[in-house]
């Protein structure tokens, strides 16, 4: 005999999540408009000034536009209710968006890196004054954009991905400005290529962090904040619980952890109708010690383990 009992409580009211999502989309679209307008001007300046670092910045800004667009799209998808085969809804769209952002950063970083190395070997004339002007304007726009995105829900990997794109651009424009000053006063053209490599390094770091965190979620690794050994220890301390096995934990999307486990309880619990009280105690244990409120428990007697092939510890 066995009972499968499910504890499924949202730790945030639906209305509150809806308000947060609407606010996030509004800020994202405002920032997207700012970045897109500046991107057009920067590409024109890069062509006029024959500057690789401006092209590098423009390439990074293009990924910002894509990142912000995907972020808004992913937020809208994540708001769709769970139905049919999508039992968690489309909340993981935000994680897919973050992963795509990471991949595009890697691709553009490689292209810019190759061109920068070539220009280190054979430098080209660059207009330092134009470089500095664009860098100052770009830095101001990115400061405003960073401030706007700082107001969004950055516990979301999707929004964090969009935010770090913008902050990385801010540092890139600082590097561009330094290159412009060097070229103005020393006419050392290689400063443009070196600043480009600095942008590449920032892009690579951002890409690695996004792909690492998104990969953990997509491959269903247990959350970094959750020690399963510790979870098992706490659950087995619940009264009438004899053992816990087939314990799994994963992240559906940012801020939504879930857990499942087979819990062996004393035989008399099924006869006495005490199973629901055990479920309450297990859920209270998870919520109190691990801030985890979405869990599925299968309660079973000790003899049932012989009927479950392919068990995990």
C-alpha cells in the first residue's frame, strides 16, 4: 500500500507576481528603446571613425538589444498558466532566454577578439576625439539603463542576464573612453585594439556566468542553496519517519525550487489515518529550514521498497 501526497503552495500570490512581471516588462522596453537609438548612432560613428572598439561596443549593444527583447518575450511566456503538457507553464522560458544571451555573447566575443588581434599586429588610424565622445554618451545612457533595470526583479536569471549585459557595456564604454584619451594625446593607435580585447574579456566573463547558471537549471542540478544531505537529515527527524530515499531537487525557474522524495513511515500511520499529519510536518520542515514550499512526497511502508526497481538513494 502506498499513498502519493502532494504539497504545492506558491510562496508568492499570483497577483503580486503579475504586478512584478508588468513592471519588469515596462522597464525592459524603456531600456530597449534607449539602447536601440544609441546603437544606430554608434554604428554610424564606428564607420566614420574607423574604430574597432566602437564596432565591438556596437556588437555588444546589439546583444543587449537581443537580450532585452528576449527578456521581455520570456517574461510574457512565463506568465502563461500551466495547462496541458506544460505542467509548470512556460516559466523556464526565462532560463532559455538567459542561455541564448550567453551563447550570443560568446559568438560576438570570438569575432571581435580575432579582429582585435589582427589590429594589434597591423594598427589602423582611429579618430580619438570621436571615440571619446561616443564613449561619454554611451556611458551616460548605460548608467540610466542600469538604474532602470536595477528596479526589476533581479532574483530572476533572465532579468539578471539583461542587467549584467548593460553593466558590462558601461565598463566597456569606460575602456573605450580611456582608449580615446590615449589616442588623442599619444596617437598610439593600438589602444583601440587593446580596449576591444578588454570588451571581449568582459563579454566572456558575463557569458560564462550566464551559461553556467542557466546550464545548472536546464540540466536539473540541485540548487546551490540546497544541501540534499542536510535535507534528508531534517526530514528523517520528523516523527514517525523511518527513512527518505529517491530524493530529488531542482529549479524550475529563478526563485522556484521543487523537491520530490519517497518517505518511509511506520506501518501503523496508514491504519490510523495519520499520513496527512506527517505530510504537514514534512512540508513545515522544508519551509522552515530551507524556504522550499513546492514539494511532492510519496509516503510508503518499509516493505514497499522491494517493489520499486531502479531506486535512487
